[in-house]
C-alpha cells in the first residue's frame, strides 16, 4: 500500500486551492460536500468561481498563491491545469507545512483523492494508487447501484440511537441488533413510514433484542478448499464473515483469512507435516472453550474438513462438551489437482473407483494394499506423500505395477504458485526430489496431465 486511506476531519478547517478554471471547479464540486471552508487563489478566475464566491460557498482571493497563504490549512490542491505551475505552487504550500495534491500528478503529490461513493455519513473511498482509474470508476458505479440511497438516512438516525443501544452487551449481541436494523427492520420502517418511523422502530427492536435469551455458541467445521479464495463455498464465506473466533491450520491461505470479520479473533494452530505447533488436545480445548463462552467458532481446515483433517476427534470433543457443531464441506486437494491436470477422477472404462490415500500415517510411511493398486487403470490420490514418494515407487514396482504407469504431482493446486510435474512410476524419483517442491502437493497415481504432457514424461508444466 503506497497510499494509506484515512478520513480527515474537515469541520472548522480550511482547504486552500490554487487555480482559476475548470480543473479547480471540478475539485471544488467534491470538496463542497465536506464541512471545510474553501479558499481559492487565482490571478484570473473564471466567472463560475466569482459566482461561488458571491454565493458564499468559497472565499476567492484574486492573485497568485504566495508563501504564507496556505499556512494553517489542512490540505492544499494545486489545480491550475499547468503541470509546472502546479509543482511550483505545491512547493510553496509544502514550505507552509501543508500536505499538497497536484491534480493529475500522482508522483509529486503528497496525498491523492479517492473516488467517492457518498451516502453521508456513510462514505466509501476507492483508490487504485493511480494504477487503474477505469477500475475505480467501475467499482464506484457498482457500489452506487448496490448501496440504497437511503442508507445515509438509516445511518444518521442510527447514530442518534447508539447510546441507547449500549444497553445491549458489547460484542455479538450489539452487532446483531445493528445488523437487524440496517439490513432488516430499518429499511422496512423507512420505506413504509418514512424517516419518522425509524426511531420507534429502533426502540421496538431494542426491546426485542433485550428480551432475547443469550445466543448459544457453536463450532462450524469449515472446509477452506485448496487455497484459491474463489473456491470457497458461499456458506464458508458467510460463516467467516460472521465468526467471532477463527481457528485455522497452516495450509489455509492469507487471502482466505482476509475474508474473516475484522474483529474476529484469529488463532493459528498451524500444524507442520512433521511436528505440531499446537497439540490436538489444545486445539480441542480451544474450540470447545470459545463455543461454551458463547462464541461462533469457525474451525477452518484446508480442503475438505473430512479428508485427513482429524475431524472425528474434534467432533467427539464437541459432543462430550455438549457444544453444537456442524460441517461445511470444501473442495479437497484431489479435486483441485484433478481440475489442474484436466483429468476426471473416475472415467468409464478406466477406473470405476478412486482411492484417497496418505503417504504417512502415525507409524511413518503408510502401508497400503499395494497389489490392488497394480491393476490396470487404478487411480489413487496420495496426500502428504512428498517424502514418501521413493517408498511408494519401490513398493508399487515390487508388487508388479508397470513402470510406465503415469504419475502426476500437483503442488499448490489452485494457487498462483501451482506446479505440475508429469512423471511415470519408473521416473517418479528422482524427478520429484529434483523438482524441490516446497508447497503442499498431492501425488496422483494412474493419471497423466491431459494432452501433450502424456507423451512427454518428466516434463514440468509450470505454465499449464
Ligand atoms: N483436508 C485437506 C487435506 C489435509 S492433509 C484436503 O481435503 O485437501 C494435507 C495434505 O493435503 C498436504 O500434505 C497435501 O498432500 C494436500 N494438499 C492440501 N492443499 C493442497 C494444495 N493446494 N495442493 C496440493 N495438495 C494439497
């Protein structure tokens, strides 16, 4: 973030501008919505500026800005339409200790003005650091359509009721009250009875909320999918949005965590493949503890929570503690990796069944029913198998699997860093070790990436 968004207090303060034509008028139009006093310096002002001055909307001084003129102002805009002149004036303002903006000159400006959606007192500021004004305009248009024009009224009346609503305990209870007002009772009361209906609606709503029994906490076991935030379910998104506490694993990516409510308590219980940061007992105590205290807990697990996620242990803990729980499925790594290599996980005439296996279990490298995997067309997806690849290769060859059997390894499926390694059982190692994978990966036994890759074993399809 090269530019940090803030909202500047304007009441009782002055914004100084320099310029006498259209450029300054355009800036004034937006600044006149604020509570600031506006002072324009222009040696040769246009008629509209004089009109604004006569109407008392601005103060106009008919000469070029000089040192000392901007002193004490909160902001300065150089808007003469002449880049060099703007630069000179910007330096004068800066010497007066005022932050300056040179219109259409991002590089020499100390601050920039965002695109604004105005539902006063609700204001949305959109910035793209000058990279894509078109994008900012499109977002603005989108928000203009989406935010009801009466939102400002709701917020203004709501603000006068804040003190009264403090009778509700801080946290979820109070939040529920306000979201009920803004997204339920408020808009209805406003459209049915106009602005005057809002205060009585707030009073009724508060009584109703005060009478409600305290909400029970719960634990949602939520699948975060393979990493791409677009692969979250709508339900997962919604729960993240409402969570009081999010307990998440190492493989859950940053962009997904960013979707959690800003006030939510985020607890990283990151488990490394070998060794554990937080013990399972501690995790169990964490989730039930928070839920018993009334929190909506989201236990966020990568992929699908029911696949290699120790879900049963955590559910049992909830049951023992008498905590309500439910599961929200997610896209498991095998599905994401299959999508990446363009292969179905089952295919008529090839494999009627599919096995999800782990390269490791509590005892080390996991033993499997190897003989059954050597059957023609067999498909298995191995999780947690990077280090077990040589062991798998050895066991399968020993049981008679063909060295030509395709094996694809997909690292970081669905993420920007995704890599696909196409090999055969015979070449799996040392190909895999040479590829030096650092991210999570699944090994897809019996599947080759669709297309050219099938004919070219050992090819790394980094750009696929
Ligand atoms: N519940 C998860 C699996 C957790 S076990 C799921 O359903 O996907 C952790 C293993 O999942 C990793 O060792 C790796 O084998 C696999 N994995 C998780 N995310 C992955 C990704 N984005 N790409 C490839 N493999 C992934």
